[in-house]
């Protein structure tokens, strides 16, 4: 039976849906970020393009802008898409006007609890169920984009326009394309990838072969999504909702922060008798100190680490 594994970490909360010992869905919630569904008071900064300042929570784009609303006017808005950390031009959260009362959106824990699957809360002193299901390997795949599957491999490349998958492997090509299609669908679900997704399949000569690949995508990828057929050059495009950043986008946008949170997760799980000295790269330690995460680590573990910088 599938179940959610949930962990409230330092700087981030984590959830993974595990089925048959394998992670099939995952999500990381960065603490302090503006979540989807949040309703808050805002002030219009400019009408074209629409841009608002939320009370103590940063800026967001606004669409549509209510007619007659002037610069500096107050209004209530709902966050309809979280911030997307695209390289070179990060996208602000997107807001829409609302008449609903001000409220905070559901947390990651709330979201997974609202699904049809049970939730198991993980604690640091317990066996590491996330790691047993392949948590570190999943983070490595999301960061490097190198994803192996039986008989081949995927190369995943997030870009501002779309997330691209290239399929490589051994012939026969029709069989490789089918297995690759299922591997792409699994990766899209596992990493929470939305927006435009492009897949470069091995060249398939027959119409029936291309239709079989499209059918494999339909069978393996949960809705909602739209897709094209595989064209003569072996390319298929998928479009999915994109309410928040994918796991690869989160990790690649801030690798130092990701490394810091991963290090804190490891340290928090060490037994009380473990050595207190912790050797971390200078940039990672600087982030931990800047965020005040050392104090939270001490509060949770009851031990002050001794930082050792190489």
C-alpha cells in the first residue's frame, strides 16, 4: 500500500509518496516562502504589468488588474502560482484579486493529508525510511539530470522554456522508446514537473510505433495534462499545470541552500554519542549561520555542533 512519508526538517519540510518501496511522488516545502492559495492584503505597485506588494511578504505579479485600481491602492489577493526560480529571470509569485477573507494556505503536511493515502510522520530518532526508499538518489537525479532505467538513460535539462528529456540506450529503438516513455512519465511525476515538457525519442519510422509511445505516456502519467503526438523527428511535447517549482528547479536554483539543509538533516539524525565536530564547506556553513539554523539544530538535538571548515 502506498503511503506518504513526511518529515518536518530544518529550513524545509519534505514529503514522499512511497509505493512498493519506491518514491513515486515527492515535494519539498521551503519554510518562509509564499504558498499557493494564500490570501493576503496587498498594495498595487504598478498596473502595467500588474505588480503588487504583499504585507511583509514580498512582491507578486497581479492578473487581472481590477478596472479603476490606481497605484498605491489596497486590495486582497490570492496566490495562484508560487514563485518559479528560473535561471536569469526568476518568476515572482502570481496573484489574482479576491474577495475571500485573508488566510494562510494549506501546508505541505495539510496537502498530503488531504490525499487518499495515509501519512507517516518521521522523527530523527527513528529508522530513516526516506533514505531507505531512495531519498539521496532522488536528490542526485534531480540535481544532475542523469536518470538511469533498464536498458537506457534519461538526461533531464530544465530550461526557462521547458523541461527537456533526451532518451538514450540500446536498440531495438521501438522498445527503447516505450521503456523511455514510461521512465519520463515516472520522472515527471516523481519530481513534480509542470509547464511545458519536451521529450526527444529515438527516431521511429512507423506511425504505429509513434502511437504506441504516446499511448505509453497516457497510461503512465496521471492527469491532467495535454500532449502532442510523436512527430517525424521523434519529439513529443507535454503541458501540465505548473502551480509551483519542480524539485529540480528548487535544488538547482540554490545548491548551497540545498546542501545546507541536507547536511542539517544528516546531523540531526546522528546519535547522541556521535562526535560533535562537523566538517562543512565554507559556503554551506555560512548559509546555516545566516539563516539561524544552528540554533534550531541545537534546540532539536540538545547538542551544539563544533563546525570544522576545510
